[in-house]
């Protein structure tokens, strides 16, 4: 691993190889406004105060919350397509991002076009020693249960890794997370999903890292909670388990 890539990765993943990422990238994708994210800077402050390792954030929100970022790792969420990807490293590096995240929908419409484009993007990121986080969502967010099982998720994660992903963000299957994490070949960060009780969220996070995940990327279960800093602190305790 080149020094630039190693240093940047170390700002997102702690010394134990794990990470707690607070995700705010919903701002760039949701078809409606998100009242809980009106105060982006306050959410970033809560993430920092709770001890998060990094935030996953789109460019305008990063500018809006720049004064609150402090020592948080910055995973910049950048839009791309198989036709338009060359801008991604420049956008991330100009924002002083430590890692860049893009979406990938394996086994869905456009799969055959997206894979070589993702490989080209992976090569471009490697040239600049910029770590690439690929959010792999097989079939898209409306896909059925057949694309949410461990085999499909593992296959999607591995394709992303072979295209140059430094890490993969994806769903935790109901069974077989260990297989997914082992097969991916790169660190797997489990996404947060639908809103659940904070105690259950921490339990699932601990279970995920116990199965081999490198951490979690949680959005609505943090910024949708009345006390987001406390939720982050509990996640940090669950993910960065201290050895006895």
C-alpha cells in the first residue's frame, strides 16, 4: 500500500482496522427533504463528540459543516455514472477528502456497462492514492430477497474489490455475514438500514464486527435520534471493542 493511500485510510479506519462512520449522504439521493438533516453542522458536531471515526458526506454538506469536521475522517460521496466518472478523484481531492464513495448496483440494469467503468474509476483513484469506498447494492434498493442474501452480496462486494475498491459498504445478510466478509477480500462496512432502537443498533453493530465486518456506516439511526452523540458513543463502544 502506498503511503498516501495508507495515511488517508488511517483517517477513516482506526488502528484496530475498524470504523464507525456517520452517514449523511442521503442528502444527495433522497426524493424529499430530510428535516433531521437541516442542521448538517450540528449532526457533524454530534458525530465528532460521540467519537465517530468518519463522516460520509456529499460535497455541499461538507462545505456547510467544514468548521465542525475537526479530526473526523472525510468520506466524500460523489455522483458518477458509467459515462461520467473522470471527475470523481478531482472532486474528492479538492475537498481534502480521505476517501471517496460511489454507488454500484451489480446484477441490475446497466451491470455490464458499470463494471468496466468502475474498474477505470478504481484505477484512477489508485493513481492518486485515493481510497475508494464502493457502496454495493445488488439490483438496486428495490431488489428482492434473492439479491439480499449472502451469496449475492458477497459476489457484488467481490466485484467491487476486483474493480479497485479499498472497502465495500453493503447490507448485512440475515445469515452468512462471515462468508460475505471473507469473500469480499477488502474491509466490509455494514450500512445502518431502517430505523431501530438504539440498543438494538449497538447489538447489531457488535454482532457484525464479531462476524468479521470492519465497522458500520449509520445514518438515520444517528441523526434521527434525539441524542445523536450518545448513539454514536454506543456504536463506538460496540465496534472498537477493547481486548481484555
